[in-house]
């Protein structure tokens, strides 16, 4: 199951506490769209500084490989490796950017998808804050009282334990 980190933005000027609607859930793992279209993914998630660094590095590598006279296959492999790196490191870069902008990480949550992770997180978060009234305690039956087993006679040498027939019978 995917793991998500939950980040709280700093409160706005008119707020004392950040609104829960502004929390961001960042999924761990490989991000396919960051692999396929990294600059667009950075724009969508407002990672301006990371986009700038990405463009500088990729353009610098492309120009450097051209000046070195590297064959096109090497250029393709290098760009593909950078794309894989972006796909794998996208959540870390996103988290780093949120931390740099003074967002606070509230914790981790596990869910099948983002919606399930949000439900689990907000349920636990509301319970911790005391917003949700706990359900009345259900009746818990007392633990069972165990008695010692009754043995009918001393054990004999032909006793068999389990589902096997007694020795000497067919």
C-alpha cells in the first residue's frame, strides 16, 4: 500500500491555525508523470526553483555531451536516466520544497489511494483534537473461565495423539 506524508502550510495572516483543506498529501514512490513530463509536473506542483535547476542541468548536460561529440545514443541514455531520477525523486523534491517554504510535516498515513489516506488521516487527526465524540463503550464480556481437563485413568502406552487411529486397528 502506498504511504503518504501529510504537510500543513503555515497559517495565513487572518488565521491562527491552518485550515485542514489546505493540507497536502505527498505519495511516496515512483511518479509516472514526473518521469514522462518532468517540467510540466514541476509546474503543476509549483516547484519553480526545482524546475529552474532541472532545466539548467538538462540543458547543461545536453550542450556538454554535444561539445564532447557523444553519439546520440549516449545522449538519449543520459536523458532517460535523468527522467527516471525525476520519477523516483519527485516526492522527495516536493517534500523538500514544502519544508523550504516553512510547511510542517504532520506525519505519515497509509492508504490504497489519496482519498483513503485522507480519510484515515482526518479521522485520526479529529480524534486527537477531540472534535469527534467517541462511541459509547460496547459491552465487553468477561474472559472465559478455564477448567482443568478431566483425565479418565492413567495414560497407557498405546495412547495416540491426534487424528490417527489407535495402534493395532485398521
